[in-house]
C-alpha cells in the first residue's frame, strides 16, 4: 500500500512539473520565439522581389517581441514589407504601435491593410497616422510597386466591407497581383482575381495540442488555418502572425515572419 501511495505521489509531482513547464513555455517562451519561414514563388516578373509578410502584430509598443521582429527585418532586408491587419488590439495601442512601424523600412515600402481590430477600433485621421509612421495604407484599393507588380489591399471580411471590383479596377490585366487581406476565408471570393494572396487572422491556432491541432480559431478562418493553399489558379499563404489575442500564450505554434521571394 505504501508503495502504491508513493507511486501516486511521484506521478502527481511529475504531472505538476510537466504542467508547470507547459505553462512557462506557453506564456514566457514560445510567444517570443519568432520563426522565419522561407518560401519561393515562381512569377514572371522583371526582377525578383523579396517580401516580408507580417500579420497580427497586436502591438502596443516596442517590447521584447517587437525588438526581435525588427532585428529579423534588419537581417533579412526585404524589398517589400506587407502587414495584413491587426496591428493593434485596442485603440490605446495605436500610439505605441506607431513607434514599431516607424522602425520598419523597405525599398518598395511598408504597406498595411485592415484587420478586424482596425475596424473595431478606428482611429481618427487614419491617413495621417499611417503617413506619420512612414507606411502606406491599402484598403479596397491598389498600387503599382514595380513595372509589372501591383498590390491589392482589401478591407476585412469579418468586420469590414471588402470590395473586390473597386480594389482591382485600376490594375492592368497583365499585371502580377498580390492581394492583401486579413481573414483567410475571403480567399474563397478572391481566388481567381490575383496570383498571390497573403492573409493572417488565424494565429495558426495559437494553442495547438499534439494529435488534436488548434483548440480554437477565430471566425472567418475556415479551412485556412496556416500555410499554403491553392484555388482557381491563385495561391494563398496564411501566416501564424506575430502577436497573440485573447490569451497571451502560444503552444506548438510559434509566431512567424514569412519571407516570400517572387521570381523565376
């Protein structure tokens, strides 16, 4: 009997230590271990373009995670930085987030589009805010970034009002179109209207369990939790994003900077 009781005590201690280790990893370690993923996409364009795709910063200022992100961008030196929404969590984060954006630089610019948090927490004088941070906003609009490449930015389908027709109206039919939107389920509507789509919102599930997968994903994620997807001649990459939402933890789902190089 004593031996059995001893085994129960040992098992309880081991389980408690494992649980404590999981909690420490989920809250204090993994959210700051940003992974850089590398992708090559064939595209018939004049010159290769190295894109840093960021999403879901959920940032309120320059902290440990942001410093690591900025160091990665400095090392990678992308030609283009795109951020597919959810720069902030609440409106009070805008001032601090501006300081993060001001430290991002790329020859072809830093471009942002709306996530659900920008729609929920709109900022007065939005254009002035982004200009003061040195970034360019694309919402239901498009811009040419090189001879044969255009960016198409759409409002968030979860909280906003995306307009595909308005967004692509000015884009020449022969151009290579990169669509930026936040909620990945919008790919069901956007596929066929772009060559490449970049999205976020899902956080990759944020909390994933072995053999189970993500415990929860936000609405408008659909089947597009993370990684590459293809439909109607369009390809989409869904990044796990940088920050966290609702729960300040990640497990088996590290934050991500996706480096996507376009070219032959």
